[in-house]
């Protein structure tokens, strides 16, 4: 049996807010295989985004273990951690907030190539053009400022930036929720195409089971910091067992079919 790409085990995380302790992660465990999409689904405050940020070590867990590509990810620090992070990238909900809005598209895509020393400076323009074409954008956009392009174009640039480091896993945190329906469908098709051709795994964070049904292989339902239900995405949506999943299904007006 092939070893999972990512294994998160017994993750715990608490935050203090207004003098009160909030349990964000309570013994959370899941794994993702190479080229697989696992969706973490739940309402606001369920802990799904904290789980995503913990996997990336943007938030440090209080307890638990994370193994990525067979390596103890929590044991890495400094240069070793920075090098390994090239293999694990993130696409955020709001690409305008994730970028310097005055930076050009070329600068946004040049940064990971430079930071991770992936290409010599003379070779970067050609790589940037190829990245833009890979996500369905014209290389002519390279000199446009981020704030000058549309939301859908910005999200494609965000995906191109994630692809620049040749990751094996991309975390998508509500990456299509801010887009209108037609653009959302285009981005989902792009993600599916990238997965088919490059065998990238996704951790897909969402509250929308309709979107999840169209892209995920498996789903884990979160509520109050715990995973309360897991299984094949289509089966969980068709026959929810937990009360929170039943509520999420009822709130979805139209479920998309996975093609």
C-alpha cells in the first residue's frame, strides 16, 4: 500500500479570546493520499481553517503529529522548514488580500522562484509565461498590477504562484467562495485538470457541500473543533449521518455532479 502524502494525527489547538479559551482543534486526525482531494467542511468557527493553517505551520499545534512526504513536519525548523514548504502551498479566499495589490503579476510569480532559488534570473520570464499559460491566462498579463485584473484572473494567478514551486499538496482555503458562479466553475475545472495532469493533492476547505461534491474524493465534516463524520464525498452528501452535515446538505440548494 502506498504511504499517504500527509498524515495529521491527534491535533489540538486552543486560542484565548476576550479572556475565554476557545478550543479550535480537538483531537483532529486525517490523511491525504498523493493526487487525492480531501475536503474539510463545516460552518464558520468549526476549526477547518485552523486545521489548514496548522498543516502549513502558520499556526503551531499544542499537541499532535504531522507527517508530510514521510517526514516529521513538526520537527523541521529554519532553512529545513522553508525548503520543505516549497512542496506544500496555499491558495487563500481573497487573492487581493494575499498579494501586494500594486505588485505586478510577474513580480508575484517571480517571488517564489527567487525565494526558493528555483530558477536563475534570466530564465524566470519564460517560466512565468509558462505558468500563466498553464492556468489559462495570457502571458501579456505579466506587466499588469494585481489590482487591475479581475477576481477570477487573480485567483488563477494565485494558483500559478502555488504551482511555481512544484508542490505535491496545495491547501485551498475557501478558494472559490468569493467568485461568481460562472468563474467558480472555471476555477474548479482548472483545479481538476491540474490534478489529473500533475497528480497534485488538495486539502480543500469549504462550507459549501455543492462545491465539495464536484471536486473532492473524500470529505471530513467538522463541528466545534472535532471531525464528526468522514467518508466518500458523494456518499456523505447523499446520506449524511451527523446533525451538522444534515444541516449543511439542507442549506445547499443544488449539488453539483463530479465529472
